[in-house]
C-alpha cells in the first residue's frame, strides 16, 4: 500500500505559504499612497506657483475682452433723483404788538390787556389799558377788573391797595409789569415783589 502523506504535506505547506505572500501585497498600496500623496501635493503646489503669473495674465486678458454692450450699460443709481430733505420751520414766539398810529409811544413795548392770555403764562410782560373797577376781596386781596367777561385779564395786589401804586392819580389807565400767572381760569399779574403798576403817562 502506497503512502500519500507526503503529497498532503506539500499541499499544506503551499497553503501555509500563500497567505503570507498575500498579506505582504496588501500593505503595498497603503505604503505607496502614504508616500506618493505628499509628493503629489508638493508637485501640485510647485506647479501652481510656476503657472500663477500666466494665469493672472490670462485673467486680465479675459476681463479686458468684455462685450461692448455690457460696458455701455448706464448705472441705474446715476439716474435717480435726490430725495428732498425735510426743512424745519421755527415758529415765532409771542412778541408785543407793534404800536398803532393812535397808541402812545410809552406803550410800544406793552401788551394791551385784551391780548393777554394763558399762552403767555410764565412770561414777564408789560400790560396797559383802561380798567372798569377795582375792589377788595374777603382775603384782603385787591382785584382790578378790565372786563366782566369770564377768563379775561386782571391785576391783583396784596397787601397794598392800588392807590399806593397810583400815587394819588385819578386816571383809569394803568401800566402794569410782572410775571403772567393764573388763578385757574384767567391770566393775572400779582403786584408786589414780582410786579409793579403806575398810572399811564
């Protein structure tokens, strides 16, 4: 009987050798890619640096060869009309009325009593005019009335009476100076430390 064991041993040795050679070839692409990749990157970078001047010249040439229709298109912004800016108007402040032909020159800087309103509240003004009557209230305040209409201008005095300011004059025309205040419904000038009064000249 023949012994075939030697044949099987050769086949087993061949099978044991083949996988080792295949494992070696598996690492070859990895090693090649690791070595070649940086080399290719460096070659590409050097190539770009060498060709860069030519590429810039080519780009300038292409940009100069633009079609004439595109170069002649007008810019839309140049045809727009400017937007008007708002202007601020300063409103005139209250000023004394200008004297008329019949008004004495002494009253040129004074308001007539009819033109004094609550719009002048807090302003120091001069007022002149003919008063109707004056009286003393229960709280010892003296009141000079120019009109019986509600809300019209009045002159008040405390504690001195109006005779003290008129200095014996019987004139019903007075000139009062002071700060315009309010009683709640009407403009008033209160004589005293902040106001004065005299007979018309």
